């Protein structure tokens, strides 16, 4: 067992109100510069919808992530070193600016400095890239709140994928559709395709906390990371000629603070905590044959931070006491492993993402309430989950590589918590049978409720500080190949780095 530690995130989609505060505060902190006008390290998508960049989930088009060969090995979808060499000057798998959007501003000066006259002054939109007037035709949230859904949502790659299965049950007419928000950042994957795609060895995953970064000095601007990342969360800065990406706010994490997006989240739907995992298991888990097994295989990689044998092995691996204490109190571990209500985003990309999601129950509750029935009643909710195939199949296509059984189990747990806690809050007798129906106890239901519904800051964010000394100690414990457990062996990789400006060699 080779124990490693990573800071991970869980987002509770039922609580996202789509306010975009996270995106805006992240942009102010990290991409409020020339060359990054179109860049959103954090963005919030309305689903069903096309996302940002447009149709990013269509890997037939973008060739991001990994695929499993017939012999059971993993290879980058975009091809190996030779294939990369062939497209190093003209990469057909790269999104163009119009796939993101043409960033724009307005001629505000016209409003404030126009001379007095008969006409109302106007502020035309101008491109932030060319300075020329433009017609705005798309933006990072063009289909926000299902705006234009009849025209745009049918082009959602997930809708296209499951339409054969669910037929005409997917509708985008008002009051017949369903929607929810999906906030997205870099997944800081355990098996990052971006790292293995980089010909310059500039992308790396830190050993001490698993954060994936770009070494700006080493980046040569080949952009193979942009096409290699299936989540399209690496961006090219056209001013500096370098790749940039979400840093998981590492300067804040290093001093025990939550990321900007987490701290400012209005819905209090983000959770941060340490996950311990067995690096020896990652390669096998990412390469399991059946895509439906990818979610349980990744869960199998995670280690119980309260198990004495794990703690002992972690100490031997150089993980500090502070990190082990944080791992024991990790809300992320509890949501993923104890209560099993969080799921990975697109496990079929085989990058082993480390930002997980509690799926939204709200489309089901709303549908039950719309029939005039009690949307908080456990019986009504359980049968509605079975009957409402569209959200479950859609959610499964996003979170479990299509395994509806796993999504169903999570939604049942969430529904049971709602029904159980409603009785408690109304002063009625606790009904243990509701908890037992989903394999939990009443005490666990209440703990889960405290974490998901009350969600105080100290419960949501359990972030240990990382002293530079810890990183140096880890550098000695894990030699150069230590930080990224998997990858195409033929790809150049530099794995262990201790900060954006400092790399071990
Ligand atoms: Fe790399 Fe994964 Fe982040 Fe994409 S989502 S940039 S593959 S770590
Ligand atoms: Fe959702 Fe929180 Fe972002 Fe608002 S700040 S859009 S609630 S994730």
C-alpha cells in the first residue's frame, strides 16, 4: 500500500442556485488579466445545455482523456508521441475561440463622453481580442437557465447520447423540461490526461496535496494539455503564449484556507477535505474494463482515514499528523465513502477526477409536487425516482458512466434524509425504518443532514496547512515518479514539484 494524500472537493448540486458568484470571484482573483479575457477557471453550466466550451463533453470531437485498449492498457485518446508530433503545429482537436466565445466589452466612453445631442448615445459591443465592433452570438452562459433551450439544449452531447434510450421523453418546452446547475473547475485528477499530454513536462501534480499545476517557465505553448484534458479545463493565454489552469487556489490551501470559489459560494454547496488513497491501486482502477465499474473502482482506491493500519502506512509515507487529523475529519471522505452520496464527473474519461458531485434530487421533488402529491414523503419520492427515468438516466450519463443503479441509490439516500428529517423537525417520532431502507442509521441520517443542509463553514472546509518543510519531506519519501500514479509510460512526465516556481530535478 502506497498512501498518498490529496485535497479534494465535493459539490452538492441540490444547493447550487446558479448565481455565478464562484465564477466571478475566481475570475477577479485569477484571470482578471490580458490574455485571459475568455478564461473561466470556474464556470457554472445549466443542464441540459451545451456548456463551456460548447459541447465539451463530445470526446468523439475533442479526443480528450484516456481510452482502454483491447489489451487492457490505457492510452490517450488523442494519440501518443508520434500522433502529437504530426499535429504539433496544427492541432485539429483544439477548441477555437468561437467554441468558448469571443470576449467583449462595450464602448462605455460613448455613454459618458458623448457631446450633448438629439440622439441617445449607445455603447456598442467590441471584441476584447481585436478591439473591433462585434455581433454577440455566443457567451460562456448563453443557455443559462435554459435560455433558448428549444434551440440549444437538443445539442447537449448527453441529450444526444441518451435520446435513443429515452426517446421523446426529453422535452424543452416550458414546464416539461428539467434543469439544474453544474459548477465546474479543474478536477485535479489522480490520472491527469493533461500531465501525460504535455510534451514539455510543464504540467505536474504536486506530491504533497495532489494539486495539478502548469510550470510557466517550462511551458512551450504546444497546447496538447488543452486538447488532452477531457473537461477542457486548461486554457491558452494568447498574450503570454503559455497554458493556464485552475490552481485550486494553492496559496490559500497552503495556509489552511478554502479556495475562493468555496469561500464565496452563496449556496454553501462546496466541501473541501483531504482524501487518502492507495497510489498502487490507481492504475488498475482507471483501466477496469466495464465503464460502470469505474466509480466503485475509484472508491476502492480511497483509504479509511480512521483505520489504524492506514494511519500507520500514511505515517511511513511521510504524511504529517496535521494532514492525518484533517483526513479523519474530512467532509469529502464522509460524502464519498461514509454516506456514499457523492459521485465523480464523467468517470468514463478515466482521469479519476477528484471533484465529486452530490446529484440533485430537486427535479424529482418538483415533479412529485407538480402532481399535487407530497414531495417530501419518502414513499412518494422513492416511487418517483423509479418512475422518472429522464433525470436519472441523464444524471447517470454525467456521473456514473450511465449506471442508473448507482444514481438511484444516491437519490434514495437523499430522499430518505429529507423524509426522516422532516419528521424530526416537525417534532414527530423518529422513524428508523426510513433510514434502514437505505442502509443507514437514524444517527447517520442526522449527521448527513448536519453536513448537507446546515453546512457550517468549519464542517464544510477541513483544510490542513502545508508547510514547505512538509513538501520537502515528501520529496524525499516519494522519488520523482511519485505524484502521478498512472500515465502513458512513453510520455514525458515530470511528476513531483513543490510549487509553481520551484521544481525538483
Ligand atoms: Fe488535468 Fe484533470 Fe484538470 Fe483536466 S481536469 S486539467 S485532465 S487535472
Ligand atoms: Fe452555485 Fe455556489 Fe457558484 Fe452560486 S456561488 S453558482 S451557489 S456554486
